[in-house]
């Protein structure tokens, strides 16, 4: 098998956990916490970081192995990372820095789509992973454009509308390139638990009335989400994640609330308070309250590492466009929702393809 050459956009906590994860599970493949030691035929040791882009002046020019530790990054340190010989290159600024984020970094971003695409080609990058902040629709689109120009598969890990756009899906399909998005799920996060709870109640005859998901954390994602417009995109994505397997709305929009608070001392720890209210037999009340606490960035890194391996498999076998069963398994906001059983069956069929 060949290597999986990965480029990353936005060297924040999530990328830090990805980079650490590759070092950690390459050294100890049987260590706990990894859903798929081998995914789509590729082990973690087959992954190579080949390109990195950011707009934080403090990170630009550093080796990726150093840049992941630069403040305001505050993800959990669980692995030592050797020098990767991958310099962080100045990226595209566009709408990628919100008001709160802009007060904490010195932003630079004079690159354009063509220069990003050229760097991807020169570094032989095969899969580009987008981790720009929530609400950065224009920046996400420009990196997607660069991926198309460079002939790279593209993973959109943010709520920006890329994989849900028929135009982008058509363009990646026409280019013979796979696409995955939108908004990466955590391995065990609030959306996963919330959706499972809502589906379980509905499947057992409970008429759902209201639900909320209140989040708190101390990383830059939560700083960014204090901007109401950027938070709106996150709310839309999370509400999408609560739809039924057939795409039906389990609860009307006015009955779903999502909130997020920035609490500095939590650092990369995320707390989620989930409440679901409904009516059971005879109209009697059913109320469920749940508290979840996880390290935010490591919780998403495993799924990101699976995503790039599925996309490399698609590249190997000439599969282009949106990978529906992979998206249903790994993403919150997808154009074609599936049940867990349907996604599993679809993945099994996808992985039996050898050549088209």
C-alpha cells in the first residue's frame, strides 16, 4: 500500500490531536481509544503530513510538529511528535478569523487559491483536511477550490456548506475527486449522544416536545462561537444532526436550542448538558437530563484520521463525488442522512470496490 499524504488547513487543537495521534498510534498501534487501527486498508503508520496552512503569524514558518504547541492552542498533550519537515505556510485569510479570534492572534493571510494549489501539488498532497473556524464559509470555499485545482480529495470538518452544496458535489465528481463533509462528528461527542437519545425515545413511542444542548469549553472554537453569526452555522449543523435517518425532522426548529459558553479554565475540555422533554404513555411526562464531559479535540481526531483513509481508498479506486455512507458515519450535517445500519451496510459495500 502507498502512503496517505495529508494536508491540513488551520493548525489548531484538532490538528494538534491528529498529529499527536499519528505519532502515538504509529508507536503503539494497540493502544486504546482508536476506533479503526486499520481503515480502508491503511494503518495509522501509513499517514504522512505533507502540507499545513494557517494565518496565525506565530505559527507560520514553524515546523508542524512545533506549531501545534503554540498558544492559543491548548489541547491535551498525549504524545511527543518528532520533527516532520512540514513548514506551516501562510494561508488564505478571507473570513477565517472572527472578532474574538482576531483579538488573540496576529493574523496574516495573503495567499490565494492558485498558490495554495501549487503548494499542494509540489508536496504531493492527496487529501486536504479543512479545519478553519466555524462560520468561515468563504475561506472553506477557497480551500475547496484549491483542492480541485491541485487534484486533492477534500474533507470539510466544519459547518460550512460544501458537501451539502450540489454545485460543489458536481464539481468534485466531474474532476474525479472524492469529497466528504460537513462538520466532523466526535468519536463520542454531544451530537452523537443527543441524536441517539432522541432517536431512542422516538422509536419507543415518546412524543418529543423540546430539547436543548448547552455546551461549554475553553478552546478557540468556543471563543469563535461567541460571535452570533458563527454560532448560527454551528446551530444549523447540530440541528441537522438531530434529523431522523430518512431526513425527517424529529423536532421543529423552535423546539431545539443550542448554546455555547466560553469558560477559559476549561481549556480543551468540553462540557455538554443535554435535556429532552416528551410525552409518554397516557400523556405522562418523560424528561431526560444528561451531562457529558470529554477532551474536545482528541475526541474528533480519530474520526478525522478515518476520513482521510476512506478518501485515499476512494482515490485509489477511482471513486469520486460525495461518499454518502462515510459521511453518514463521520459527519453531522450530510445531504443524504442514513440510519446507522444503512451507513454500515453502505460502508461494507464501498470497501468491497476494487476498481471502477
